[in-house]
C-alpha cells in the first residue's frame, strides 16, 4: 500500500494524503463525533453526521475513506511498479511479488478478522486488507500489460460498464434483476453462494467477491492519476489542473448517473466508484499543489508520519488497546475536564498512536507490503 519511489522523487503529498485518510480511521472520527455530543455545536453535529456511513444508498464523507485509500495505492503503481518494470529484463519476479503481496494482505485480513480465534466456521474471510491486495493485483496487472492510455481507459470502462450490467441486468434467483437492496443485490447472492464463514452484514459483505472486482476500478483510476504525476512532459501546475479537472468530471458524472443507478458503498456500485474516485482526484490535486508545488510542507508532517506506516497503525489499533494507555496517562485530566473528559481520552489515544508511529519513523522502521 505504500509508495516506494526513491527519496529524491518521493511525493510528500501522497504520504500526507494517505495519513490524512488514516487519521479518520485511527480516532479522528470518534473524536469529532464526541465533540458534537459534548458541545452540540451546529457545525460539529453536521460533521459528525458525515462521519457515519450512509445506511445504504447515498454518500457521506466517511464513505470516501476506504476508496480513497485504494485510489492512493493505485497512484503508487506508475511511481514504483511500472518504473521497475521498465528497466527489468525479466518481469517474472515482479509478477511473483505482486501475487505474494496480494496473498499476504488477504492473510493479514484474516488475522484482522480474528483468525486467532480458530473458529473457522464463523471466521469472516472477506476483509478490507484482502480487497486492497486483490484490487491492487488486478489493477497492476492491467497497468503492466496494457501499455497504451487508450487501452487502459478501455479496460477501466469495461470494468465499470461490465459491473453495472451485472448489477442491473443479471437476475437473482427468486428476486429478479436490478434490485439494489441488501436482500436483492446480486452481490449478496454471490457472497451467500460462494463465500465461506461469516458475512459482515449477514446476507452480504461490503468486501465481498463482486465488490473486490468493482473496487479494482478505483485502484486503476488511481493508477491513471499516478501516470499524470509521473509524467516528465507536464509542468507541475498542468498536472494539478488535469487531476482537478478529471476529479470534477468524474464526480459530476457519478452524481448525475446516481440519480437512476444509486451510489451504494456497501455494494460498490459503478456510480459510487466513479464519484469516490472523482473526489479522490480532487483531494490528490489539492495536496499535490499545496505540498509538492507550493512547498508548504511543515503542516503535513503529522499526517506523513501516519501515512508512512499505514498498515502498521491499521493492524495496531486492532491488536493494541490504545484507549487503555490513554486512560493511564490522561485519565486524571479527563476527570478534571468533567463532561469534556471523553474528548481528552480520545485525543490522548490519537497522541499515543502518533507517538508510536513517530518512534518508528525516527528509527526508519516501515511495514511495507
């Protein structure tokens, strides 16, 4: 999931954007939800509502977190993988590494979903990490083997159009075609038919089989954004304009099409993919402009520390009780703060997590997959 370009060409904006994305996963969401409850400020309540997933159809900011991460992983494909492939006489080690990476992420997804409980009948086998690994594998294979921009755009269009056709036209036994509900979607039917163990939402899984194939499009769109950033022919401001224009075009397209083909994150509808990728393009353009073009970089350091060890902190928050550590160090302050004590504890957990990542950063220790 990490960009591995040489230091002299590393995009600080990409690390910062990844860290910004992860911030909301590791505690930023909980802090702002609690802020709304404690203060009842109007803007805080509005933002807290955005930090919850849409129940089904619709789009909240929180629905962008996962596709943005997948988009960022795709941006790294031209910056690292394609750069290595261009100079490699034998590409077999590259393909082998891709497969190993995907399988490792699938396995880490099992671990995240409590593989250590050894309850295989109720184990959840679909996972966020598994989807990231497999979608990256598929997107990277397309980028490696389809060399022309037109061919890559055709592959992207084929994935989106093919997925839409499956969701809208292929009938679910006993229900029919195009029934985009938790019970009626073809995603859920295939998950119930083919996935072993437990499904996240009992009758379907938001990281299920069809969702993985659909999400490949988001990673592939990230790869296309990476081609823009990698280009030696484009000036920095022109890159920013291209990224922003692509983002606006995609987000408008996804929103308009969503009027009759709903944006559903839990089913990864094609309109959701297009809209989320559009917003990801815009955020990438903004971070690139401010950090790598204007060189306003100091403010982004805290996010970069998180972004450089994103897998570490994602797994760490699952395996380590940072809330307990926060209570140990900041419990007294929380008690003195009264009703605002929950904010002290949640901010404290984020601080503890960040300090762990900063220690790893200073020691040059990065978990890369």
